[in-house]
């Protein structure tokens, strides 16, 4: 057998493009099976390089013709693109290709979704549309003509002309090919407008399929809020005459920031009280904001190459987190972000898929749209802001926009802006971008006659390809509480720069209780010896919401770990929760977060950190026992919390109403363990909104009394694809471990299940991956079910397959029998005929890491 060629791409091998593009004109004659794409591209030599090799990316294209300055040419064509002899000076390249959108199940390039043409070009989808230098550092203005008898024809930029069977668009702002977009279909617009701070009126449209027009108002209001917020907070004004959003059913991602024409997964834009939960509303608001904010942090300023992906994504995630904090609860937003970071990115850092926010090599760039690039990338921005201060951050961002508008940039460009704006040396800080792994900060303390000392030691475990990790700059925000719970030292940021440093606080009248890593000031694991009495004290008294929540989380984790060794539920923990429920001054959403136990995955990792082999079934059973104990001990308080958080009147998706529903429904889940689902059945039957209806159904399933309600829910919502995604996912999430694979098989055989729709596939198999005890069942049935699905899906959609394969990334932490079963399935996936490059890379890393 001949070894496969090494397709690894390295950051160090970057070279500037040989040719730059002055302008692009595209004409699309749309047809499901034979779309013609005519391109007219003006090239000029790049003065920054002497290389004049001419290469255009192109995949799965049928070349019809090509010419240079009007003279026909015959390029050399390969599966990756074409080369051709070209003049030494500027020239006009023209070509025509044929593609088949209806056959494109990978949902990359130009494809069809329920009769609608749409595109997804990030990261390298444009090369499946026409021959072009498909790299982010080649930027140009685009003119686009679309010919079709469909009523709505959209592309980037501003509309220039239209008539029967055609529409023309012009985007005057230079952009890379990955930001190109086209949509054509039978669509209806929910319209609006926004007047910028300079007085320009911008036309706004949310385009949807007929029947969905009643679910657009929230997205429109979220867009207007985002535009206003970006002007007020970052000074960024929108720069076109029109902004279009299109909802697409079949989409691999959440949404895409194409210039002036954002394409959204339907689940990230369509909302109504009857069909969407509070979590859906908040997610839609955040994603609308994220994609809009990309207009400046991603579009006007983009990344030089895909190794710099975290430059645009980390910054924009940080910005959308700021926005959500301002629109809703800053404390709750911060805590939920940390839960997500620990559940996804820490897991990534701790396994075979670990990589730095800016990797130095990759095989398939689609596999690096990860929690490390996005969420850890945002955490790095947050630390930078903490270190330079709010004023320094604002000066640096103003300089960034001024200096780099219209450019494709690097992490070095980004850090240089901060150095120039704040006169701070960020050489050591750069390690956050280049080093993988989650640092661990060990804390020890001393008390001596009014002086309190904290000694911090940092170390980062080895990760694949990076065995040694030098010390980083770690901002550790600390406050001190007195014995009575009063704050004796306000929050101060300690800059940990060495492997070990000691910080002292003087003039204290009594030994304080430290509140460390306030606001989760750095994405690290804190290691400090303490006890449950101190945790309960912090839960009751800490003035920092994150550390207050963290104390409760640590308390719950310790209780669960002790219960795994046979201990009874700790009465002190239950008493602390009772006191928390009695404090009606607290944000109900915060109380709901404290009542939520650490996940089964979280407990498994705690076992690994303690040098033990986790048993998924035992963890599941123990967690269930603690939930039962909470339900019994807190029954009266839970019923009171449920009652006082009922909200009369019309459903409102704002933060206050959502917070009340959050606590009420958390209480309902526990109450249902005591009353057999009686109260949940009442809520399910009476609900006039999806938040309450779905919570009632979930509680019924928890009580083992959900069969009738499941059937009623299916009958009611069978015609709504997004609500049915919830129905599919809920059954897998609530499945008993031994029955999980069987339920997955039953749902996969349901007439409404299809692998071609990423949302539906994730609803079933994403839920399987999240059901830790079911996926990791000792029989191996969960592993087999996932492997079967991934093998089948890879033939249709490699990108989604590769991302879903991460379900296996923690297989090595379990016992030998489970490891053997998981490894067998991973090897079976790799042995599949024609396995994609995307999936091959991911599964190989998981298996060999």
C-alpha cells in the first residue's frame, strides 16, 4: 500500500500570494444540476514577492472555458485547482465552470436546501464555486449578477439593478472569497430599518421561507440592538445601505458573517414564544450580535491566514459576550460561559485534540473551528483587557481599527497595537496564543500577625507536540473576606508571571478567607486545599458572583465524589442550598445555576484528576441519588420557589422573566422526583409557551411519566422542524444508560429523522454524546451507535462528521474494557472506504493521542 501524501500545512511555510486581485465580477446562471458560473477577475502582481507562479484553487468543478485578456487558454487542471502561464503584468482572467448544487450534500460551496440556493464559503468553500485564489489574504471588491426565475436573488453588498429573471449586486469593500454569499429562492422578508449615528438609513431584512414570517420579530430587534451597541461601545458604524439575514434549514454552523448577507441556520434566527425556549431566545440574540459584530472584527479586518482564525473569532466572541452581559445579567452570563468553557474547551485541552488558540499546523482547517479557537480565544481577549485596563483596551481597539482597516492581519499585528497603545511588553503574554493546555495554579497561604500571604505556583501539563510549557502571564483577581463575611480587601488583580510568586496583604485584623479568581479572571484550574465549611461560607458571603457560584459548585462536586465512595449526602450542603433558596434578594437565574449539579462529565474528570478511573454508571447513579436527596430535603423551599416565580400575563423573553422561569423550572425538575410528575403534568397541559411546555415534558420524563406527553407533543408539533429537534433530543438526554443506544436506534428509524439535516442529526447523536453514561455504557452499544452514524454521515457531510467524532475524545480515561470497545469503533471508522480527509484527521488524532 502506498502511504498517503502528507497534507499537513504549517504556519512557518506561509508565503504571500503571488498575485493580488483588483476586482471580481461573477455571473451565476442557476440550475439545480448544471449551474454555470462565469468569472472575470483582474489580477496584478504582488509587489511584496518575486514569485509569479499562477495557481487558482478549484474543487469539483467542470471547466468549460478559460481566457487571459480575451485569448483562450488551456490551463493544467488537477483535483485541487489549476495552473496556467500568465503575463508578467496585470491581466484579465475569465473562466466559465459548471457545478451541481442539488448534489452538494456537504453543504459547502453552493448547495440547495429545500429548493433554496445558498452558499457556505468559510473556510474553503469558494473553490467549489469557481477557480480563484481561495485564501483570506487576497481581498477584492465583488460585482455579482444572478440569473434565475426565482423571486428573490441576493448577494453581498448593495443592490445595483434587477429585472425579470436577474439581479445585480456590488460590494465596494474588499473582502476575501470566504465572505462571498449568494441566496436565491422563494422567500419572504420581515423588514425594518436602522439609522446610524451619522444619519444614514440602513434597510434591514430577515428573509425566511413562507410560513416562518411570524418568527422574525425577535431577530430583527436583536439586530437593531446590536447595531446600536456596536456604535455606543466600540464606535463602529455599519457601512452599507442594506443588511440582509437569511434563515436556512440545512446549515453546518450556527451562522455566517458574509458581508451584508448573513446566512443563518434557521435554529439561530426563528423564534416565537410558542416554539422557542428562553435559552433559544438568548442564543438567537447572541448569534445575531456575533455575526453583526464580525462586520468590523472579521470582515473589514480579516485574518491573514487560517492559523490566525482566533484573531477574528476570539475577539468577536468576546464582543458578543459583552453585549449579552449588557442586555441580560453580567453575572449569569459569566458563569454560563465558564460552564461551557470547562465542559468543552478544558476537555479539549486535556485530551488528544489539544491545540493552542493559534495552531502552528493543520491538515483540514474545518477541524479547527473549536472551543479553543472561539471560547479560549475570547478568554485571552478578556485577560488582555484586564491587564491593560478598560481605558487601555479602548485605546488599543481604536488604534486597531484605524491602523488595519481593509487588511488581513496576524496575532502579531493585534498584540503590537496593544503594545503601542499601552506601552506594555506582551512578549510573555503571547504564550496564551501559542501554547496549548490549561494552566494549573496551586495556591498556598500563610498568616502572621496581620499579614496574609498567598503563594501561587503555575504549571501547564504537556500536550501533543508541546511537552514543556514556560510560565505565562496569568491575571488572578483576588478579594478577601473577614470572619463575619465582610469584604476586607476589594478585588485586586495579581499578575502571576513566574513559576512561583508570593503576594502579601498587610494591616488585617483577623485571618481572612480568600476569594480567588474572581470573575474567572483567567482560564486556569485552581488547586487549593480547603474544606466544605469554607466553601459554604463563601457560598453564603462572597460578594463576587462567580466565586460565590464556584463555592457552591465545588461543594457539590466534593459531596458527589464522597458519595461515590459510599458516603451519605452531606447535610451541610443541603442546608446551604436551603439558605440560598430562602434569600429572595438573589437573582433567580443565579440560584438556579447553584442548584444545578456538576455534570457527569465534570465528575468523571474530577475522578481522573484524583488519579482514579471513573465509572460512568456509578457517577450517573450517584448523581441521581443526590438529586433525590435534594428533592426530599428542600421540598417545601422548592415549592415556594416554584410558586413565587410564576409570572402572570403575556410571555416576555427578557432577562427578568427568563430568570424567574429558570428557577421555577429547576425547582419543578426536583419536585417531580417527589410527586411523580403531578405538578409537571399540570404545567405541561396549561403551558402557553415553549419554555414552560418543554420544562413540563422534561420533568415528566425525569419522573418516568412522560410517555403520553411525548406522544401529545409529537402530534402537536410534527409540522415544526425546529420544535421536533427538541423532541428528538429530549428523549436521548433522558434515556437510562442501558436503554440509550436502543432509543437512539428507534429515533434514527423515525420517518422525520434525516442525516442530511445537521440540526436533526445533532439532535439525536449530539444528545447521545452528551448522555455520558449512555454513550460510555459498558456494553459498548453507545460507541457502536455513534460509529455507525459517523460512517454513514461522512459520505454525505464530512464537516459535520468530523466535528461529531469528538464524542470519542475522552475514551482513554475509562477502564480497559471500555477503552478496547471505543478503540475498536475508532479503528472501524478509519477503515471505512473513502473516508474524508476531515474525519480521517480527527479520528486519527483521537485514536493516537
